[in-house]
C-alpha cells in the first residue's frame, strides 16, 4: 500500500515532534501543558490520527526550542495540503518559525554602547515585523546593571545603597516607520534596584499607532548609566525570533580596552562567542563590532571588557566568620533545626494574600542579604521554613541575576522527566558544605497565584534543580536525603566553585 506525499509529510511532522519531545525528556502530557493543549490532542497528532495546525506547530516549536525543525516540517506539510496554487508564505526567512500570539519578529537589532567621561550611553534599534494576526500595542524592553558581575554580594550591596533610578536613566523611545519619527510613551512594568522592565507603548500624545499585521517599524530606545553603576559587560538576550543581531562597543582608546565575549542558552553551558569580535580604531575611540545571524531563542550573548590603563579597584576584605555562622546571624535555620523536617502549611488564597506577600517580601530581602555574605553563582533559593516560618512559600533568584525572582506559593511537582543529572548543590542551611545531588532535567510545578488560581510552570536544567530543592524544603525534605548512599559532603573550602 502506497502513501501520498501529503501523508508522508504528516508522518514526517509527527516523527519530528516525537523526536524533539523525547529528546527533551517530556511526556506527551508535559508537552501538552507547555503548549496549552489537551494531552489527547498531542497524542493524536503524534500518532497521526489528527493533522497538525499552524497554531499547534508554532506552539510545539516554541515549547521544544527545536531551532525551526518542527516549523519546517509543518510548512512542508501545509504547502502540500494547500496545493500548488497556495500563496507564498509570509515568513521573513526560509524556515523561520513564528511564535504563538502576535507573531512579532525582530528582523534586525543593532545595540550600541558608548563610554564617555560621565556615563555609559546605550542606544538600541530594533526593526520589528508583525507577522501575526493581531495588532501589537506594546513591546517589552529591559535595562539591567551589575557593577561587579563576578562578585554578586558586592553588587547587591552597592545597588541597594545606590539603586538605579529612572531619573538618571533619562529613558526615551521612538518609532520610525520610514515616513516619520515619533516619540513613544512608555510604562514601567518592574522597578528594582538593579534592573527595570518597561513597556514601550505604540502611542503618544497624538494618539495610538498600533503595529498592524504585516506592518514593519523600527523602534529605538536609549538611556544612560553612570560608570559607578555600570559594570564591564553588555548583554543581549534573544527573547523573540531574530534574524540579525549586532552589537557595537565604543570605548576610549586611551584606556587600552580588551574585549571578549561569551554565550549561553537554556541547554548549553557558557562558552566563547561563535563569531569573532572585530576591532577598529577611529581617532581616540576603540570600536568593537560583533554580529550574528538567526540567533537561537533564549540565547544570551555577553561582551565583557577590561581597561588595562585604568587602576584596578581595591579588593574588599571578606566578612569574618564561616558562611553558616554569618547566615545564621541573619535568621537562617541550621540543618538540624526541627522546623526543616515539617511540611509547610499552605496559604488559603486569596484570603491569606496579605500574609503571603509579607512572607515573600521577607524571603526576597533575606536572599539579597545572604548573597552579599556568601555568593551563589549558579542561582539561589530560600523557603519560608528556613526562616522558621510555617508557610508554603519559596523564592528563587535565577543564575541570570538580572532576571526577576521566581515566587512559588503552595507548589507541588506534578511531572518530572526521567532524564536526570548529578550536580553539586548548596543550601543556606548547609552553607559550609556542598554535595552531589541527582535531579530531573525538567519538572512541571503546579503553584498558586495571589488570587488563589493555580497554574503549571515548566522548569528546565539549572532552574529545575533550584525549584526542586525549594519544593523539597516545603515538603520537609532536605537535599541530603536525595544524595546517593555513601556520597560524602564536601567542605565549601574544598568545593571547586566556578
């Protein structure tokens, strides 16, 4: 029995979906949760009992981060389904998948950071295309600082004492559609000591100008930060499908700058940039250019530098005492505390919302203070029982320190991948030791919102480990319970920290 080209294309799509799902260690139910689909529908598509839709393909590509492979298989199927008279796809580039929802895509980004005497000045220009079906009325951007990226405790202290403010940023934004250049209004989403998130609004005093489906526009935003708050790094994170990303550093040649770069993603450890940073001098300026095409989603690129003719900053003496003693002085319970072995009491939300917010605020504040005393470069978490609080709340500060903290209320793990790895873990209640702990590479966690509704969030790799550690605390379990029999704890002095 022969099969038609259309049937073979549908089979290829299903096989590609299954390959990436199993490669991520996800069950069909887990994938359905990530995609927002019914599990039976995912099963039927993979079993070739249902044909894929465009929305399904986009969501699967986004959830599995398949570098466009799933989307390409769908396009092959869809072209055969529509026949030879089908209109040409509106994709910006062959094989480029578009995210669910608005389908907003960055066709080109050019970010320039200039060091002048009194400040670092940043200008970011992005050419946006609305390839979706709904108008776009706002666009999220982020500004983050980190004065000493290799010393998070020192940075936390510094930025708490000298927070970044919108007044000093002199933030401004514009749109340019080729015919006119107009200012854009903006609204604050998050305002923290070391980072800000801002919605750029497609409107100004003259009224709204939404970006309609099929339209293109260039947005530009600019800000300044004094050198006392801006550390020697400049990072770009790929959060939307992007065709071209370029970064320029414009630094004083008299300071003899040396520049290098690193990249990392959710599935790969940090490594050197795959494309080189090029230098050319222009008068008294040293210009460093770097660019890449079609960067993968969720990849972060960081350019770093040092000025060889600028005096090195003095090294501050460490705070006296062992880490556990210093953390205990902040109120963190030690490993043998009885409270750490009791399951935490869940919140009755939304009735207990004020109490829950008070607990979360305490956790966030103590995380910042703990990071000053003893840095945890791979991320850091804290559960309410560690402060002697009988409440099912935990806060996790991701390894990417500019990212906002993750708040978990009444959490429980509902799914865990069969694939695991064994990595060293630490704990604020065990600050003097580390230990090898096996954990799933991906977990799905059901947790509560402030209004009492419940959602499921998927965490992978390092974040999965951090979240699983804190959920264990809320269930009265310690990380040492997870260690294999006979595996010793390692004193922090002997631990090979990154």
